C-alpha cells in the first residue's frame, strides 16, 4: 500500500495545475442499475483525463539535473498529454512515443503543449519498449505512466477529492489498464476507510491485469483489442499488481459492445463525452455486472474524455440502429417512372424520415429493368419499424 502521507503531499504539489473535477449524483443511471450512483468526472480534468495528476507529481519531484536532461514517455494518449503539459510548465524538453494507432485527437493534444511526438509500435507495450531505448540513447529521463510511486501517488489524489465530497459510499469502480490509477486510489481509500469496496474494471480485450489479479501473479497476453485504448495494456505490471493485491477487492471486465453503449448513454443522458476507458465503470452498472451492489451507494470514475471523434460517430450510428431510432433497408423496384415515388410515399405515410437514399440499376445480381434502392431512415423505435416492415411486405417490396 502506498503511503497516504505522500498522496496528501502530491495533492499539495499539484494543486495549482489540477482542478477539483465535478462530483454529482446520476439519477437516471441509479434507476437503471438499482444503485445510488455518483460520477467523478475526470473527463473534465485539465488535458481531459486524470493522468495530469501523476505526470505532474512525478516531474515536479525530479531533481534539477533530471529535468535538465528532458523527459520521455510512452503513452496511448492521456499520460502523454499530462507529461507534455507538465514539461511545458517546467520549460523542459518532452518526447512522447505513442502507438501508431493512436487517435489524431490525442496526438494533436500532445503537440499542442509543444512536445515532440514519435509514433512507434502497434500497441502501448511496443511503444514503451521503443521509448526505453530512446531514453537510453538520448540521455532523457523516463516518466513511466504507471510503474512509478510518484505517478501512483498523484493519481491517488482523485480518491481524496471523492472522500471530501462523499465519505460514506460503499463501493468505487475504477478503470484499470496498467494499474497506476487503481494503485494510488485504492491505497488512499483503504488508508482512510477500509470498508469501501474497491473494484477494478478492465476491457475484455485487454485482460492481462484481471487475469493476474485472479492468479495472484503477473501474466501477460499476446495481444490486445478494444475500443478502450486508454486501458489497452498487453503486459501486466508486477509493481502495480503488488499494490492491487493488497488493496483491491474485486476485478470485473466489460466488452466493447457494453463500453460503446455506456459511451452513448453518457453522451445522451449525462451530456458528457467520455472515452472508452473512462466509460467502463458505467458499462458495468448498465449491464448489471455487480448485482451485489443493489441498493448501495456507488461511485463510478469517468477517467477521461479524449474520445476519437471518428469512433464516436460509429458508436452513435450503431447505437441508433440498435435502439430502433434508425433503420436501413434495401428493396428492388421495377426501373420505371413512378416506382420510386410510390415507395417513398409509403414511407412518408408511415412517418419515417428518410436521411439517405441511393438508386442502383447496375448491380450484377439485378435482372435487366430492375433497380436496388437503399434507404436510411429515422424511426421511432422497434414498434414503428415493425409497422414499416409489415407495410412494405404487404406492398410486395419485402419478402417473408
């Protein structure tokens, strides 16, 4: 367990750069989950994520000689922005190695703070290996995103803020990838109130730390694949695992479909943009992964909000289709005047709002004289879609 005094010292050290992010009750999520749910909104933090806490605490704790060498780190994005901003505040050189698949929004965020960006590796672990080698070759000080006590102590300050707002809750859901955040926060919670249940939430596509927790030894995975890029860590850390085994009560995981639904839920119901890693706790509540918490007071940490806009658009589109608010169909018409007009008239009579239409008469599968019409339309739920389907079948546009 980390020393609680050092977490309080970190709080004092970072107070002029980090904001005390909002903490509020989530009534709609509480109704759905059966828990009394509160959200800690680190997605609204400086740089859009909690990572600035640990990065700044570490760099502020370096010696003058270490800082004069400049710093380098590896990160999927949020730690990178934290290091870049911290380096800017101390007017020192910063080099950030990011995986080649890093979203442009995170790359631009790093460059905004004046850091040099190097894209290397297919995932965090490959970028990390490159960054270590780069640090040695260029005599830079390496700032690890989670395997560092100063970084963990900085992340632990989130727990202090939560306890100041609400001291009597039953459980906390913490997104977990490398384990630095949960190590710091769990140490603070268990030092101040050991009765709080600390639950780590990981992505199913990045199971290394969850598997390690269950086996009580560090085990690695061969690959990672998840939309939660902020917690997409392939190899488990022995250092953070030791803290986790001392302080964490439970570990669960959620899949990408569940994460995507949580992102859309937070956008629609909470008016919050939250990235995949930050939404895993809400995903666990929405999909009833923690039935033992029914009726209890629960805090979910929204760890970051640096969402790839391209991915967000895909999540919104799929979400609209799944919830019955959008419908895509393709029908075959006789290619003659009036055919398309009659088809769209039926949709108009059914109050379906067409947002996209295409007309194809050249597909190889078509008979000569026919055309495929593809329509994307806004609908009012599953019942409305069933009425549309029934009407189109009755008119002979759809079979079955």
